[in-house]
C-alpha cells in the first residue's frame, strides 16, 4: 500500500529552529533593528543539540533562534515604531536635501518615539523578579554614568544614568541595606540586601575614561535603554516602601515646592539640587514624618520545621545585622582632598556615620575640618601637617575592612605611614580543608572576642636570638666534648660486665580507640570494594578532588611559610644595618 513519503528536515528539531537571516526577513527588519529588538525583549540565540540536522545537512556556521521566540515578536508594537522611525529618517534626509526648513522643523516636532514600560512588565511579572535581575542593570548604569560627554553615547543617556544611580544610592543609605564592599582592580564591588534579595554590582573608579575601539557601544546603549526604564520602575517602588518622596527631596527642603513659573517644575532638573543629592551627605525627606510611638514590635513565630538551634542561630544573625547597621553611629568623619569622596561617603552614611569634606572639593559639606567633634580623619598622604589631639588619622582602607568585619577594627594597623594589612575579599568563604591566611585567622579571633597573638613576642625572641648567638657557639662546643667522653665511658663499662636480668611480664593494654579506627577503616575498604563500577568511579573523582584541594592548601601554606621566613630574615638584616 502506498503511504505519504517522509521528507527530510520537515519534522523534529529541524522545524523548531530558524536562522537569523530568515527571522530578520520574516520581521522585515535590518540586522541592527533585529538585534536591538531581541535585546529589549530578552530573546537570545540557541545552540541546537543536533546542529547538522537543524542546518539541513550543512556544516556552515549559522546563528539559530527558537521559532516560537520569533513568532512571539510578530505582534510587538515596537516593530512598527522601528519602521516609522526609518520612514522619518528618509523624509528628514529628503527635506534637508531640498532645503525645506519648515518641513525639517515639522518632522523634528513629530519625531516617532516609543516606551518600554510594557516590556518591563512583561519580562518581570512581579517586583521581586525585577529586584533579582538588578545586578546587570546597576553595573551598566554606573558604568554609563562615568562616561565623558563625547560622541560615543548620548548626553541624555549619561545624565539619566547618573540620576538613577544617585537615587538608588540614596535609597541604600536610607534603608541601611549595604552588607559588603570590596576594592578590586576592576572597580568597587558592593552587595546590598534589597527586599530580602542580595544585589551585587560594580562601580568603576573615577578615572579618566578612554573609549576602546573594539567595543560596540550601540549594543551597550540598547541594553542601557532597557535598564534605565527598569531601574526607574524599581526606584519608584523602593522609595514608596520607605515612605520617601519620589523624585527624592532633601530633608528640610520638601516643604518648599518649586513653582512652574520659576522654570524648574521638576526638582532634579535643577543642577544644584542634583549635586546636593549626589553628595550623599543629606537625609531624604519622608512623605509622612515617622512617629516612634506608632512603631510596634513585630511578633516572631517559629518557622515550620525549624529546630531550636536553627532558630537561635537565626536570631543571633539578626542581632548581628542590626548591630552592623549602627557600626559608625556616633562617629564623625572628615575626608581629606586626596581620598575618593563618593565611595567613602556612601559607605559611612550606610552605617550611621556622619561625614563631611572641604567645601572647595564638592557641594554638600556639613561641617569644617576645625570641628572639635570629628573622631576620624581619613588621610592618604604621608605628611598631615597640624594634627588635632583626640582625633584618629587613618587610611581609607579602615572603613571598608571594618564594614566587612562587622566591627570597628583596631585603628593602629591603619595609621598614616603604616604598612596596611591585606584587603581580604568578603565574598570568599573558606570551607573545611581550605587554606586560611593568618590575617583571616586574626580577624576571626577578633570577631570571636579573643585577643590575637601579637608580633611583639616574636620581636623579643629575635632580639634574644641575636644576643645569645655568640654564647650558643661556645656552649655547643663544650657539649660535644662532654658527649664524646660519656660515650667512651659507656662502651668501657659494657665490655667489662654484661647484665643478665629476668623481669616480670607486663599486661599489654588494648587501645580501644585505635581498634575502633582500624575496624572503621576496614569497613570503609570493604564498602568501596562492594561498590558498583559507576559508583566507584564517582567516589574516586570525589576523593581526587578532596586530595587536590588539600594539596593546594598545603602548597599555599608552604609558600606563606617561605614568605614569612624571608620577611623575618630581611627584618633582621635591617636591624643589624641600623645598629652598625
């Protein structure tokens, strides 16, 4: 009997994918517009499992998209806007060519525009989803906010990114949400807890920026276009959750509303107001003033399936967190001109401290260097000049290390001119068997409330060694002579009389712990022998990984030992050179 002829590549995985060129032709878009649309909608290429089947027997390199994703783009309103913009550009070019200036003005007034609000709501159905995906948005916006005003990207985009990032930083300060800070070569990593979600982002250092030639800024600008819309939505909701005005207003100026006839209907359109906000030194105004009497203590109920120990650990962690939020409370800082102002002001304000700087550095200084209430002055130059009694002059690293340690570290290690301790990453958590550097051990001891071993004992030992070097040489020679004489006497006495004795037997006690260990190791060996081939292979891989980790830890410990020995030797040489 005759049947329907089965043709190749008309069913299965071959029909689930579509090439980029075919998708572009279906949507009737240029490559740049297609790429832009895919970025905004969150649609990315897929690598098929059987590429040759999908490519209909060909091995040529092609980019594939899922067919259902491309069908999803057919009824997107932005596609029509892209087409309208193309028509607008063509008409504008023609009007310029014909020198029809009235037509040019009319076309510019009616320039097509689009909004991305519906895409944000579509991609993030709930607010928590948007907060979870905030890492990349913040990193990109902070990067664009530091760009110089060149032709690489629009000035309006740079200003918008700066405004949104300043708003977000002010929210973090108001919510006391910052948890970790790390200074790396790339930039400054921050981690904050926003609505119960950990958000990590990176901020570049404030250096002059040179645009690299191998970076496509159009693709980055498309991502930024979406991220600025997302961050605007998120900022609005976050400010509402804390009962703050949005757009943000500085406390004390909220009552003074700017009138439209003054030419500044929107507070952030005023450059001076924006600078005051970006200074991060002033508190934000609230919609309704908080009343301490209205704040009721929240009842705590045990979580289902949680043991008493887990509940105690959770409560202890919560108490430590509340204590960390008030880390710098009651302390007043003054920043010298040479230190990075914005990151230090942001971190200090996040933990309850007061901060100021010289008025000539930036707007927003709250007190002067002569203020007697200043407790810490952050300095990064060898010569300070006139020092004030009762004030600590410390290097900037103390602020960041104290935040990561969740306690105010001893300031003696961070005085001006002192060799700073290593800046340890708070994002690295050591597991069992990992190498822990001595500085981390010292920090853990401080957190437990123990007093770490001081280096003064080592110095005393070094001095004793130096003083006793001469006497030890003489004592060693005397001891060698005495040892030789004793050996000779012992040999003579053994040759004269050989002792013959009968001693009573002793009961050999069994070591129960050793026997238990032997039995346990034997049971383990037998269990490994009884394993299936696949299970044994997996077990061997696990054990190999553990052994490799131990080897690496031992290697690092050995390196540290050699480094410490070399440093000790160098110290001794310097001491001798100074004495001579």
